[in-house]
C-alpha cells in the first residue's frame, strides 16, 4: 500500500520525528490522498508499533527509550541465533540464491549512496534468513519486533564508516549461510547486531 510505505519511510528517515503529532493535512496534500486511506494507513502502522492513535489528537510517532531499543535488539539477536543453524539446515538453494541477489542489489545501493534503498534490502535479507528456518512463529515474532525499531536501526547507518563495515559483515553472513555453517553464521549475526547497536546508540545519544 503506497500510503503506508511512504509514511513508514518518512518515520524511518526522521522526517516525522518520534513523539511528534502527524499532520493529516500535510500528508493528504503531500501524498495526494484523502483522509480515508490515510487513517487506514495509521491503523496498519499502529499495529507495527510505529505510531499510536490518540483520541481527539490523531496519530503520533511512537517514541522508544534507549533501554527499550536495546531490549528489542537483544530479542532480535536471540531470534537470529535460533534461526541461524535452522536456516543452514533447512534453507533451500533457491532461497539462498534469492538472498544473494538481494545482497548484490543492496551493495549497489550502498555504492550509489541510496541509504533508504540499502536499508530496505538489508532488512529484507535478515528477515529472509530467519524465514529460511521454516518456523512460522519465529518468522512472525522477528518481523513484528523488527518493525518496531526500524527507525532507530536506520539511524545507525548514517555513519558512513559503519555503513561500509556493515556491507563487509553482510558478505561474511552470506558466505556462512551458503556454506551452511550454522554456528559460524550465528556468531557473525550476533557480532553484526552488536556493532550496529553501538553505532546506533551513539547517533541516538547525540540526537
């Protein structure tokens, strides 16, 4: 849904800041839509944990504390740790090939300076690795928790040095997956998330 995607990207990029009230008039004019699809979009984004709908005030961008973000990162690390070995054991060659194709597109985005494009593909790769475990509850919980902290994970990539290092780390992730080295993949993913959180925390503390 176009409206959901545009508002989601605006929240992720910080164009709609955490804690701020979302102007329906600004969005209806900017996106060229009526209030009906806009309010439907708010409901979807509320379910994702990105906004909250306040009676008589409308929609506001959700704010999470550093402690809440860190707790979510810990959950994601745990979920990917469970998924890593299962993905290597259960994932198909076709699934791995699809992830590699997305990885190559992600690298192209990084080289071209397309941070938002890179971020979407990056998130898709992590979700697909978890999906390779072929465990529906695991995939569902991971998707939900990832959605809640998208905006904050995006912030960490504003550091050019971190962005470049993350691409190198993803090369190692892809290689471990394709070699079906579950234990190695688990540790690489864990280190990848921790380094990402360190960079993200520094950015958020400065903000």
